[in-house]
RNA sequence: CGGGGCGUAGCGCAGUCCGGUAGCGCAUCUGCUUUGGGAGCAGAGGGUCGCUGGUUCAAAUCCAGUCGCCCCGACCA
């Protein structure tokens, strides 16, 4: 690529509304431009980086036997009604109407379409297993697009689906995807980790996410540096022991607490530690209301509640609470409600003595509550949020909490979709069984952004060779100096014949401009051809990742480039 | 959807409080000089001040509405 002809609108100044590093750099380096909230133009250099990511993904998917196909983005809404996901997705799905006023949607994912294809075409277990994948635009009307490429409304995604006749085969293909993903992220140069995750609206029997640690991330993960336990905070657990010494029971009693609603306020008012409170939260779910109890110094984890309360779960409105219980939020408690409402108590409350909680009467609380005696919850569950420093559930060492970017998510779906849509095959016994499915996604734009986020410095992007739009830039510093230009041209042609992606900065620009752009755009290797060095038969080379600079003779440039390239690729080599 | 901020030239901003001829830097175009870390001089082009309505002799500026963008939260493969 001759940069004098390239469309590469780099920015000297930082765009004012870009906050996260990757977004700023993608704008400044001329990779993307916004069109509307959460929708971006990919300019040539951005597209080239995406293509590098897609190539890695394709190679690794093909390696495990994946077959690439392409499914339509435009879907009839009816197919989504079959599984009820048109409702589950709600306004996250884009809806539109065709000229005959038929309702269509833009696909946010493709389980239904895959299922439809399978039920039409697959009859026998002998045609299974199948691994199908595609790389293509997804549309999701996010409530709040943000952080540049990290959360958009239209984005490229590699989504893969496995079809098997039983769960053993699913487990095997799931593991294959897990390994393929490890290779993909390794090859992109990312220091990823894998966490157990919540399946959310996808459903199914288990899922794991591929994360990289980053302050720009939207997920929070709990990690044990000691034994390697890792989980999304949505599902993380810890091994907290009860920390209250045994003591003799306090008399159960109702006490006035005028105007004191929060645990904070009441605890100060009554002179009891927050850990002595039972926090009572009311949620609405698929089967009506439920009261959720956690200790006063704990937080309820709504992701853990979702499986218990169903897809429609949401916090109850103040009016709903008042109608249900007869008291306002702030004065709620489980005592006396056992017959009236489902009570889900966090396991940490089990057996606690002398607790305080709301009296279900405005301006009053009760003290001397003995859990299991004064009231008995409907069920026990782990519904609390795990925090930094709590003991690891596996080894007991203190847990760490980090922000992370989710790059990939793999799901064991089971038969949720195939059963709902009648996608069945005949098994070895001639019995009709629903196809067992798995689904596996990687956000391509997010992957590119994560690589930038991961490797940037004050001067700009630092691409690994594997992801760089161009691996080398040749920079004749003075375009009017014929010898510089001639040598630059020769090197450029020579490197091109190797099949490398090489750029020639033949712009008639001052050296400073070329240096700044080269650093900003993150070419892994710079070949700097200046008049003075050339007079001594030397050419300067700079490696972007560690700023190593060397002066070499002209005929040594290629050897040095090869060496650097090998070293760089070795860093991103997946384990065998 | 709740809270906050911002819309003035391609980009970054001032001007708005206190109404009175549309500004600055960078970028762009022309010419000359310059060429190892975002050049210098001289000249030039470019703006319905997001949009609609209102107040006023007069609105970028005041009032009302509306649209868009960003941030925090809610939500979320």
C-alpha cells in the first residue's frame, strides 16, 4: 500500500466524546468513523484489521471441522415467536415491515434460523454431528451503546452452532470450541482468561466466557490468583464463614424507626451493625412476587435470581409492594409473610441469631429475629454478590475482582430451541429425539478493540504482527531525495513478493508527520530511510512494541525484519 | 427509561451569564522556502450557530418544544 494513495484520515487531536482508549485510537488512527449512536463505518485500515481477526477465526474454526455458511439477517418474526424469544429479547431486536406490511426482524443471533434449517434438512443421527458457523453483521438495539467498538448496535460476529444427537457429543464439540477459542485469542496476542458465566436469555445448561482484563470492560469478574478459580461476578461464589460469635437470644420486639428506611439509617438509629440486618427485596417474576433476603452488609445478585424467578424478573414497583405487603419499601421483612409470599433467603443467613429487619408496618422494624425460628424461608439459595477479598470457594485464599471485556461466549444449549421448534432426528433405536445444540460467539469488532486496548501506549496502537493491518512501513523521510526513494521502492517490492502486508509512506510530508502517524497506526516494524544514515550506507529500523532501534546495512534489512517477525509471531503462537 | 453534560467551519474550542456585523488554533487550497519527531512566510476558500416556534427594532445569546451525541445508572450475546 502506498500511503500517498491511502484513505487514512488520522487525527492529531483527540475527538472530544471518545473516552475509552480503544475508541480514541480507532478514531485517531483512521480505522473507524461514527455514523450514528453505536454504528460505525469501518475505513480501510479498520477493515484490514477486522479481516486479520476473521482470518484467524476462520482458520481455527475450519481446523475443528467447522463449515462456514451464511444466514440471512432479515428474518420473519414468526420464527422468533416459535421459541418466544421475540418477547425475551424485547426491544433489543430491531423490527421492521416490508411493503406488504409483513413484520420482519433483524437477527440479533441465529439459533432459531439454524434450528429451522436443521428441522427441514436433517433427518437422521447419521447426519450428525454438524458444526456450522458464519461471520456476519448482527443487529441489537442496545439500550445504551457505549465505549466505541466495545458495545455497538451493528457488529460483526462469528457465531457457530453445533448439532449433535446426544449430550456426550455436545460435550466433545463444546470442548473443541473451547480449545479453538483459546487458540484464536492467543493468536490475537491476548492474555485471556475463561470464566463460568450466566447463560442469560440464551438459556441452556452451562456457559463460559472468554475475557481479558481491562478497565474499559463492562463485566466484573472474580478471580483467584492462587488456584485459578475464575467466574463472572454474575455467578461467582465464595466461601464466607459466619463471623458472629454465639450469644444468648434477644427478645423479639417491634421498635419504632420513624423515617429510617435504609439499612444504613436503621443500623445507626438502633446502634446495631449492618451485618445484623436482614435486607428484604421484592421482585416480580414469572410466577408472581417473591421476597429476597440477604444480610444487611450484602448485596443481592440479580443474575443469580434470574434462574429462580424466570425471564420476566424485575424489581417490584413501590405501589406493587404496598399492595402486596401493606408497608412501604424500607420497612419490609420476612416475619409473618411465610404463607403470603415466596421467600428466597441467601444461604449466608442460615441460623443467624438476633437479627433486625422490617416489621411490614410503616415506620417500624423488628429486632430479636432468629432465622429459622421467628420465620422460615420458602427456600435457601446463594443469591449474594461476591466481593474483593472474600475467600475463594476452591482454595480459601482471598479473591480478586477485576473489570473485563467479554470477547467470546460458549453455550451448551441442550434442546431448548430444538424442542420448541420441532427439530428432531431419529436415533439409533429409531426413536425421534430433539437435536442437542450448542452455540458459540466471538465479537469481531470487540476483538479488534480489545487488541488495541491491550497493547496501546501514549503514542498510539501497538499491533501484534498477527493483527496488524500492515506489518511493516517503509519510510523514506525526504521524498525529494532520489536515493532514499529508490531504496524505499526496492525494499517495498522485495517485501511485497514475500507476501507480507507492507506499506510505503511515499507521502510528501515532513519526517515528524510520518513518525507520528507510524507510531499512532501501530505498524509493528518501521524501516526509516534518512539521507544522513544512507550516506554511511545505513538504514534505521524501529520495532514498535519495545521501541528497539537498530542501524543496519541495506542488505541486512530483510534478515532483521524476518527475525523480528518470527519473534513477534512466536509470542502469539498457540500451544500445540 | 432515570440522572448529568454537550450541539458554533472538516477537527478542537471561545463567544451565550449581560441580545447589536461570526471568532481563534489546527486542517484545506495557491505560491515560495523547508525535510530526523505533527514546519515557516504570504495569500485564499469554508459556518442556515442542531431543528422548530416564540419574545424583541434586533437572537448563536432570552423562553418553549424537539432532535442528535456523550457520560453515569438501569438494562444487556
